[in-house]
C-alpha cells in the first residue's frame, strides 16, 4: 500500500514540490534525457510510486504546472546504514535551485520513518563534473568508484590452463560458494557495511536464480599436491555467472538487469558487452595468482564483463594488469557518494 502523504505542495520560490501522482512517470519521461549508462538507468528506477517494501518516498518538482524533476529516498536492504537518494531535473531547469529544493525535500521525507537519521548514498557517472560539483557542494563525499570492465577472450593466455584439477564448476546453491561469497562480500564492503545475513539470505540475495545467477566456479588448489578430494580443499577464488536476458532493446535489457534498490550492488554494463559473460569475481585469500588462473579458465573462448570497485584490492590489481596490456577496456564507471549525519 502506498503511504499517505499530504497533497498540499511545498513551495520553494517558483517551484512547487509535491508528492508523486499517477502519470508522473510519463511526465518525467517527456522532460528527462535518456539515461547515459546502466547506473543512471538503475538510479532512475527509484523515481516511482512510493511504497513500503522497500520503504520509498518520492517527490516531484513542478514549475508553471509542468513537471520538471523528481527525487526519491529509499531504504537499502543490502546496506541499511544509508538510504538511497536520487535527484533528477530537466536540463533546462538545472542551476535554478530546483535540484537543491528536491534534494532537501526528499531528505526531509525520512523524518518519522525508518530512514530517519540514516546517512544518504547516491550514484553518479564517474567524472561527471556537473553532477559531481552539485553533490559535493551539498555535503556529499566520494566513497568509491566502480568500473565495469570487458576482458577480451584469451586475455590471460594459458594462466591456470594446466591446472584443470583445481577448477570446480558448481551450482550456485553450493554451501562452499555461499560461504566464500559471504566472507568476501563483507570484506569488500567495509566502507558501506552490509546487513547481517545468514548463509540462506546471502544465497537468496546474490546467488539465486531470482538474482540472475546461473552458474559458478570455484578455484580449489591442491596445495599439498596429494590429490586431496576437491570438496575438502579451501576455496581461494570464485566466479558467479549472471544471465543476460535476450532483448532487442538495450535500454529494456539494462533496466531488467539493474537491481536498485532491492539488491543495490550490481549494475552491469550491457552496451559493448552483449556477447560477453557477466561475472562477479572474488579472491577469497587475497592472492591474485589464483584469481588470475580462474578468470583465465573462464575467458579462454569468450570475453567476460566484471565489476570492480576501489575496495577490491586483488580484483583491481588483476584488472589494472589487463588494462595496461590493452586486453581489457572500461565500458563504464560510476562513483558512489555519501552524506552522513554530522557528529
């Protein structure tokens, strides 16, 4: 059930800030430019009818009876210490105070809800000077940058190809995979702590069919060389494959792949990577060699697309190596910014 919000608009100069109404999505589509990246498309998905699961409040800016922008604040189930906030204004109304009015009105909507007192989190295209300046001027600070990287088929040569016995292809319901993923996810998200999750919750949120996962591989080296049962060896690296739904419309495909805010971490870039396999890769023990071997095995015949954040040290080291050699390229990048309560 949508929340009951007073219908009386809040006035800020010549701008009226009012609650979301039926038809506002169509009105916004007329004035906002097409999203320039999957990250922008995912963020715009927040501009929708308010609701309670996840808790979302949405406001619209009107100038002379014309919808010119909107803002939303929403709960973040995977990272509940901060709420998502997104503001977007028609190009011709920017630098006129509309964005500022929307931002502060949306933040005020947290009062009296479960979002009250939380920090705020938002995403922008990395290196966007206009949006970055707007956010920084209003107290937001860069938290980390995420890059979507296309790795060419065969980019890692024969690394690990002679170690077939160390590779285990498994179902995404594997307990070993889920445990490895859970520990890795907690470590690489220390800057934006994840919610406490049971093994079952980790699997449902990130590794289930509903999350788009449809296959996985573990790197389980035979450290002692004694031919130990692979199921008893430690996991040193993993990769999870995410399905791409066939679609003639790249925007529709990107929208279906975007997962904000229910699962607010993966925003794969489909443009330029349509023939690639989308992977989440992780080093469990921090050793780049085993991760390199695993990715080499999975990219022998097909390119792969991976997401890497600044906080993923081992994964970033591998990506930097490939970028430097010219066998990988950045499809897109976005920066996560936060504004936390003072004191």
